[in-house]
């Protein structure tokens, strides 16, 4: 498999064509999906961090100061939720990103877009934001992707992605795949 620092897909109804330098895409038959597994190591680290912040929250609730107690309960609720999600993903395993005949399915982060059909995708290319690399999935109409999201917090985060990067679908480069 060849590696590159820059790649893009230009998609039309009749063809999918990789342009630019070589992509991190293995050649697979058209009917075989391309699957990027979830990094169990990174998911485990995120889970351990959530547990640590929940314990910190428990410790803060023991103080007399109302702000400390409020911060403690906030940490317990927020990081408890993150920890529960992380635990389920850790136990269930699965994939972070999957590309098949239906489209690209993004489950790489809490704001993953889910399934984006090929018919909605114009281009996929790498982006860099604050030193982090992403695969940006550019759709014909980002509002269509946003309307599919039922969670208002997730939709707001994806709307922020549209403002900062021009796309609602950003797949973190270091979040999925290898455990490096």
C-alpha cells in the first residue's frame, strides 16, 4: 500500500477516480467494502480518561464550595456519558469508517455523520486544521447531512465543521485505523 500526504476523490455518477498523489486506499474489487477498524487502544485511552474525570468529579462533590460541587456533578454526568459510550464501543468493537457500494459510513467520532450515500458526495480530500489531519467528505448540500442528524448537539458540532472546514463530514486521521 502506498502512502501520501495529499489525495482526493472526484466523484460523478459514472465514475470514481482517485486523483493527486497516491492515496491510502488499497485496491479492492468493487463489491468488497473498504473498512477502517476502530482503534481499540485509543478508545481504551479515551475510556480511561473519562473514568478519571468521573473520579475527579466524585472528589469535587465532597467540598463545601457550591461551585466545586456543581463542577463535580457536571464532570460526573458529562464524562460518565462519554465513558459509557466509550465502554460500549470498546466492547462492541466494529469499524470507524466503511466505504462500500452504498457510500461512506463515518462512525469515527461522537460527531460521525453515519452513512453518506455516493449520490450526495462530490469530493473526498485531506484537510489540516490546528495540526490535525482529516479526511473531508464534501457533499453537494451539507444541509442534507445536517438534517439527518437527530441529536441537536451533534448537529451543532457538524454545523461548526461546515463553517470552519466547508464540510459537515470530517473524519479524523489519527482517530481510526492503526493504534499508532
